[in-house]
C-alpha cells in the first residue's frame, strides 16, 4: 500500500482515518454488532468472535508494543481479558504479524478504536433494553476510556512524526487490522 504522504506534518489520526475509512464503513455495514449482541441466539457466537479477535491481536502485537513508551500495553491487554465467552472461542487465522513497531501500532489503533465503538454499541443495547453485564468487555476502560484513547493518540502522533516511512507503516498496520477484524467478526474464516 502506498499512501500519498506529502509531509510528515499531516496529523497522524487524519491519515489513519483516510487510509481506513472505507474499510471501517464496510465492517460496520457487514457486522451488525447491535443486532447480533441483542439476539440471544447470535450473541454467544458474536462474543466468541470478539474474544478471538482480541486474543489474536494481543498475541501478535505484544512483541512490538509491550515496552512502547506511553502505551501501557500490558494494562490494555489485561483490561480486554474480561471477555467471558459462553460459546467456544472461534478458531481464527493469526492476526497479521507486524513488520515493525509502527505497523503494530497502526494495528493497535484498530483494536483500541473498538473501545469507542463498544461504548456506542452498549448505549444502543441499553436503549433497546438489551443491556447485559456479560457485554461489559465492550467498554473495558470505563471512565478511563477517554484518557486511554488520548494516550494512544499521543503515541501514534509521536511515531508518525518520525517521518513518512513510519506514517506509511502506521497506515499499513491499520489497514491490515481492519481486514482481520472484518474476517473474524463477520465470520469469513473459510
């Protein structure tokens, strides 16, 4: 993937959103998280796919991100371990191994971005009367969600400011992260 990165001064978040916007919209169109989690018959499978996605992501990203300054990756991983899957955890292909720490960080952007989406999903489920404590994993940081997101953005901006090659790697990792999320969450495992 080659992005048109004319300057490393472009905000990293804007570049990530531009690189992944179509993939993000496609995932949201294909994976009706609210519908699946509100339906008692489909909910166990959806939770199992979420758990498989996060477990595979954390295993692949930990070698590159465990010691990254400002990220607190180990806390992030511990927070996500609260997923209790009532169904067997789906067997999924390995999360794409990042080529470098910047690519891992770009993939982390996708994984962590799901915390913001999770909060929206929980609000919608609550509005429908389908709230369930079993779905607390969708908001793993609770009241700390904003500070966790801002700390990730600071690390992303710091890495992207290192130059166009780093920005390319961040975007490549995010694209690969969305592709894997779609494959796992939508059940495209064949």
